[in-house]
C-alpha cells in the first residue's frame, strides 16, 4: 500500500468509528430515557366537531357539533393565531351557522371546548 492509500483507509476507518460510536450513544440514550405518560381525558361522551361546509366558505358556513356539557365555546382564530370570534353554544344547539362575510380571505382555525376536551379544525374563507 502506498502512503496516500494508507492515510485514506485510516480516515475511512476513523469516520466509520465516529458514526458507529455516535449511533451507540444515541441508542444508549434512547433506551435509558425515562418514559413520560400523558393522561388524556377519555370521556364517555366525546366532543365532536364537524368540518364546516361549504369549505371554502363564502358568506355563510355551517358547523355541526356534539357534546354533553351544558354549554361549549366555539373559538375562531386566523392563521396568525389571533382570536376572531367566540361563540357560546348551549347543549340544545347542534348546528352552528357562522357568518364569515366580514372575515378576510384566508385560512382559519376553529375549535370547540367542552367536557374538558378541545377539538380543532381548519376552514378556508374565500370572497
């Protein structure tokens, strides 16, 4: 072997060693990491938030909801996270007719909170 070939082979072996060493550190770290358990509220009556229709919305859109609490809160946010509108819904009301004629064209997120649960969907408003 020439001197240059020997140096190149040593460099490849060093690189291989570094790769294998870093992988073994990752595996060791991943197997020793503590496991965190998240407790999720699994109510017998889940909160259901339907997709708005029509989507994209022009003027008015309809959203179907289901929940067992006395009331729920429907919040609408623009894509930047700014709160646009809040609607308090009684348990008797299962269909929300939302006037979006004053909304700017774009993407919005709407979420319902009830029974300790929160569900979020996306809607598009076009002019």
